[in-house]
């Protein structure tokens, strides 16, 4: 069985700071929130906040790592279910979309930040954890095309773009007149699975 990564927040206060920061970042944008505002929202002084994080950038990075760890854990749990490969791909896509919708603030900070390349830029911990989450999808694709690494990479990246795109649309296009949202969502994820499993 695949081991599920455990999110790591060693301090309750640190965890609280990240929860509050995620909410503020999502509501006001990454560039419009200061450590003073975060400290005030938590109910501590700015120097007390600095005992946990040296600056705003460190808070942002830790928040993104936390999001990626949670996403990786959710996708890993889904991957481990007993079901045909096509069904597991659809369920993994649905888990990704559901994660984004149920953790909107966190998802927006990690993937839809205000112009900041928060998800996979650089060689930092955010990128490492983010690629681990992406690796869960790659592992599923490899079950169908493991003899062709290039095809695995192309199909996995295409699938991620489609699933992430759907999640982003659902978050950012509030009020769009979807004809049948649940039916559309299911059809889209089924099409993603079928695209992954194509043998041509």
C-alpha cells in the first residue's frame, strides 16, 4: 500500500498562523497582506509571529507546502482504492476538484496567487511537495503506459492541466450558467480518463 504523507505543523500556534494567513491571502491577495495584519488577526504581537516565521514570504511558502501536503495525502488515499484503473482515474480527478472547492482559500494561495509563481517555481520545498502530489497522478498513468515514459509524462501533464483548469473555472467563474454542473463535471473527468487510457 502507498504510504500517505502526513502534513507537518509541529506547533499549534504555527498552524493557527498558517490558517489565518491562508484566509487573508485568499481574500486580499498575496501582495496585499502584511505580517502585522496576520499577527492582529491571530491575536498576537508582530514579534510573537516572528518567533514562528521570519517574514511574510516564509509564511506564504509554509502555507503552500501545507496545501500541497494535504493534496498529496488526498490523492494518495484515492489512488489506493480497489477499483478498475479507469474508475480510479475519474475518482482521483474528482478528489482533486473536490479538494479545491472545499479548501478554496488554500487552493487559491497555492495555485491562483496574485501573479506569484507559488506552485512549482524554484527548487524549494513547495516545488518538491507539489511534484510529489503530481507524482500520484503520474503513477496512475504509468499503470497504463509504464513502458513509455514520454507518453506517461505527456498524458499526466495533459490530465493535470484539464483537471486543474476545471477546478479553477469552478472557483473563478461564480455565476456562470452551467447547464448541468454535476453532469458536466462527471463527463469532463471521464473524458480525461479516456484520454489517458488511449493507446494511440
